[in-house]
């Protein structure tokens, strides 16, 4: 009998330890990538004293589901990052005990070559609204599988919130900057048929963008446009994006291209909400690989339907913490199917990102007082199914 009691106690203690370990592991996996030593989020929880100082707030945000942020609905194609109530309880318990762990190691932490960056930084003002700045950098023609920030730790003191890339082989951005006296271009990086995001995107919560194995980007020789969304951090700060290109492997044979779904003729009346729908039919069989959404202070909701299936549902779009979404596995889309993007805009006082008091009419333009929105879908041509061998016809009887 005593032996049985001891066994029960040992098993119970092991279960409690497992739950504690799970809480610490969940905290490291879901919280520290943004709130760890690199401090890409405003509040750092990397050290015990920082966790103690912000413990009450952290517990409350985890308990009410605000953190870690997740997509509205679990989706078979995307990682929603939604946690169960048991997982949240485990994280809250780990926070209460003051446990911290090490953030996941970056698979591509070693320097990658080449590195692209503008020739000179631009200075973000100490205060005011978000600003968009498009840089240019020369690149050689090459195949890459992804991109990443060269220095994640530098994001802690950087105004950069979101960055997307496009090829600019005609040097359009360079010519615009020269015509502007070299002051820099406050413009969307949608150069010709190449929308910004056609070569991937990065953000504070997603500092690396890596296509699935087997896929690659084709970068033409010439210029690369680096569209950079910035927000003030309370002091003047240099904006100098440095991006490492992750080379493709020999097995990454499938080229990815961009399909753009932009909102056109966008206007928002003061104290009003409006929705816009953009549709595009696909003439050939493709596979959807990744999704990027760009918008300003007034974009609040985003939905994307692909071939009648809801693939993306963002109920509270925040441009400062936006991220690109890479599908768990490429989604096959048959010829004739439609991509349908729905954008919901809020120009009322209830919008927490509202830059004007009172709200004023908004036209198409750059943030914070203008608005543009676009969904960029990265697709690859579908691979034809291998032909099935045919059985030889039986020989005719003599």
C-alpha cells in the first residue's frame, strides 16, 4: 500500500514538473522571440528583473488572449499561433514563478552573403506618425530562397517596423530620388509590374522570410527597391535597413512570382467605415506559397478567400506589427479560381491608430494621413502530375 502511495506521489510530482517545464518552454517559444534579448517588441521580458517589473501586465495580456497575437481563426494552411486555455494557464504560471528561457536560435544566424542596403541612412523624426521610405540598392542576378535582417538586435533601437522588397531593374527609384535632389523617396515600392513584397517581406515579429524547400525567387540584375515602414521611437533615429539574402539550393527549382490585389481609388470619409473587395481570376493552375498585406493606419480588417476557401482572417490589422504569412504547405489553386481580398477601413475615433482628432476625410496616399492597401500573393506554377504508365495491350490471339 505504501509503495502504491509513493508511486502515485512520484507520478503526480512528475506531472506537475512536466506542466511547469511546458509553461517555461511555451513562454520561450511564444513570448521570447519578440520580448527576448533582441527586444523587437516595446517591452522586454528577457531578464528576471524585467519580467518582475512587467509581470502583472504580461499575465493579464496572456490570460485575456491579447498575447501572443494570433489569427482570428485556426486555418489548415496558416499557423494561427492561437494557444489553448491550458497553454495560457501554463505560461501565466511560468510568468508568476519568474521563469525565463532562451529564445529560439535563428537557423540562419551565421552571416549570409550577399547583403543589400542603401548607401546612406535616413533620419526618422522623434515624433509624429508613421512614415514610408523607399530605398534602392544594387544587386546581381541570382536565385535566393529568402531574406532576413542582418542584425536582429539592432531592431530594438530602430524605427523600422515592416520592410518589403521588389526588383527595380529599370532603376526607377534611383531616377526618382535623383529628380528629388537625393532627399529620398516617400513612395510605394511598386515599381512597374513588380509590387513591393514580390521578393519577400520582414517585420519586427517576423525578422526572417524563408520560402518552403523547393522554391526560390529570381532576382534580376539591377536595383532592388527596399520599401520601409517606420514609426517614431521618441528620439531621432537613423533608418538603415540591411538585408541578408539567403541563397537557394540546387533543389529549390520552382520560381515564385507575385500577384497583386491593390485597392484602387481609395477614399474614406471622416467618422466612417468602408470595405473594399478586390477580385482576380487565375488563368492557370498555381500553388499559393505566401501572403503579404500592406496598409496604413486606417486598415483594420483583412480577409482573403482562395477558390472559395477562407485562407486569411485578420480582425485587427496593426501595420506596426504586421507580418508576412507563409503557408504550411503550398495550396493548389486550379485555373479559373478566384482570389478575393476584402479590406475593412476605419476612419472613426474608435480606431486606436487614428492620427487625426477629429477625424478628417482621407484620400489615397502615404501614411499616416493617406491610405493605400494591397495584398501580395506569392505563387508558383503548378507542377504537372507525372504521366501514368499505360499497360501494354494484350496480343491478339492468332
